[in-house]
């Protein structure tokens, strides 16, 4: 297949896993194996007025579509780029009186594209929409009810003058969305803002320790010359050296869970039993559940009690976060850490989860020194568990670096920012907005570090003056979700 930069991969039938993708040539860490624009994509219902409906960037001031009053865009460039996909949606929303939910909007966009182009192999696609898996036969009672409700809402919204589709085909499209909807994030990669369908990406099978990562790139519509415009796309990037003939794999779930939990999650959301090496051999499970060793080794009873206490605390924390009670979150974290520290080892996932929340919330509350201490311990644990080129690891190291920098711990801050930059160059690439932000921070902290090494006293005086004159940049408000997962699933 040579269309759309897909010549370096081929679809093959993978034993026990159905279709998969195979490399046709060698790739090195950081190489883009392929880039793929969305077949169709929509912004989440809760963010339709805050996010551009073309590039999915979060912007302060957006232009609203004058016709349907529903769609929002960065500027005229994004609005023009959207018209082909928005045209039918625009008149349907006007007739319907309001916009339907994200699932219905995505299904409708897919159907209008099929109406325009047919459902065969689209340009640059390795597989047609008709051939994507829908797993409708594996749906439980609850999922079947949701599917039925979606189909009914779709039929109410779908205009009578558009091409009519049979019930079974409409169900297939909703099944495809349910299994293959890919999470889209804003330009900083910190918040999930929408869902899209990328048929080629759907062919990549899961591995808990994959050789590829998928990064969403919002594209660049701001370039003065349109020849430098780039469209919104996903990029499949190599994490390690890949030889011709190797299967290309991505991880559908975060690795930071014991194998049994990951397998449960994969079975529930994607309907397959993971048989990857890390699950079969339970690799790193021992580290994730490790307890303090040596003379003061805690009893099994004590470990069980602290683990249960950690789980209960995490539930309380989630509730407090939802209500924006951040000081309560900090109190709960401190209490939990007091109980965990004598019992759980530094790679234990329950300890790491509390450290992660504590450092994020304390940074938001501008209590940077305490946040930096927790962030450092979190990163030390993560480095022993994650693949060295894991995107989530890179983002966590970046956050820890910024926290140290804000705390005035310039040496550690600069070191962490450099480490994060090295990871993100591979996972996101040099032109991604996050990597560019990080490069600015790297240069800034390097300059400050030089100043610090020449004269500590002068450095702290200048820092003090700078902080008095300008409000310190507040960290983003902690989100209630963990980092966006690869595929968008209704919980």
C-alpha cells in the first residue's frame, strides 16, 4: 500500500489476534512510522464552546458558526477547513433545534462521509470503515441498551433527504465508535477534549510493553504561508528499534497496573485476553506491589490493611477532587502517606498514586517545596516501572521538573526538564507544541542554573525580585482524570 505514507507498513493476520500491522522497513526510536488524519472527529459535549472543532486546540476566544450557533473555531482558516465536514451537520442541527450528543454527532459525520465518498477504501486507508471491528455481539445488556438508545437518537437527528442506512449498518457504526474511538487531547496534551476514528491506527494490536506510541498532533494552521500548514493527525512513532517484519504494537491502557488488573480492563473494554509477555510472565508485578524489605519487613496482615486503606483513601480523594476541595485532598494524601511509608516500597503503585496526586495538587496550591519532594519520589518509582521511552513517563518527569523549578530547586529542576525533553523528543517529536514548550523551559533553566552556579546569593535575590514583580505562573488546575487514555471508552 503506497497511499498517504502507508508504504512502510502492511496489514497481516496475526495469530490469535486477528488483523495486525507489520513494519516493512527498519525504524529507530522517534521515527514517525505513519501519520493519519481523522476519518471523522468531534469535540466532547462538555467542551464544545471551549475547543476549536477543527484542530481541537483550547483557545481563549473562538469564532462561533453564525448558522447553527453550535460549532466554534480558532479563526476563518479553521472554519473554512471544517466546512466540508460541518456543512450537513450545520443544517441538521438547525432543523433539529439542538446538537445531539458526541456519539450521535460522530456517527453522523461518518455517515455523511460515506454518503460523499462511499464506504470502500478511502485514500490512504489500509482498511475500510465496513471492515473495522464492532464487537456488537460481545456487548452486555447495559451496552446493548445504550446502543439501542444511540440508534434511536441518531434516527431522530438524521435528515430524511440524506442517504438512508439500515439498522444493522447504523449499529455497526456505533459499535466501531465504541471499540475504536480514539481520544483526542488539547495542544498541551493535558486534557482529553474529543474523540475521532482513525482506521489505520485501529489495525495496531495491543501490547502492555509496546514498540510504538500514538501521539495526537493538533497541526498548525497559524503559519503565515499556507504551504506550512499541517493538519490535525495522529502519529504512530517508534519507541525502540523495529526491524522489517516486526509487528507494530501500541498500549491501549496505562502500564501502571498489575497484570491481572490490566487484563481485566482490556477484557472489559476491548473484549480480548491479553497474552503479551509482560502479562504472561507477570513482569514488574512484584515491584508494583513491593513492600519494605530488611529487618522492619511488615507482616502480611499489615500490608493488607495499608493497601485497603490506600484504596479507600483514593476513593475519598476522587470525591474531594470532584468538589474542588483541594486542601482536603492534601490532608487525605498526607494521612495516607504516613500510613504507607513504613510499609510500602518506593515502587508500590498505591504509594505512587498518592505521591502523584499530592504533588499535582500541592503545585496547584503553590506549595512547591513539599510538591517537589513528592514529585521526586514519584519519578524515581516511575523510572523503575515504565519503559524508558514512555510518553506518560515523559509528561510526569516534565511536571516534576517544573515543580522543582518553581520551588527554586534549579539544579534538580533543570536535570528533570532535560530528562523529560529527551523522552518527549522520541515520543512526541521536536515540532510538537509540548516539546517546544519544554525546549523553552530547558533554555531558561540552563541560563538560571549558570547564574546560580556563579553566585547563589545574587540568583536568589533576582529570583525574589522577579517573583515580587510578576505573579508566578499557576499550574493548571488538577484534572479529575488520569492522563487521557488511548481509546475513548464510556466508563
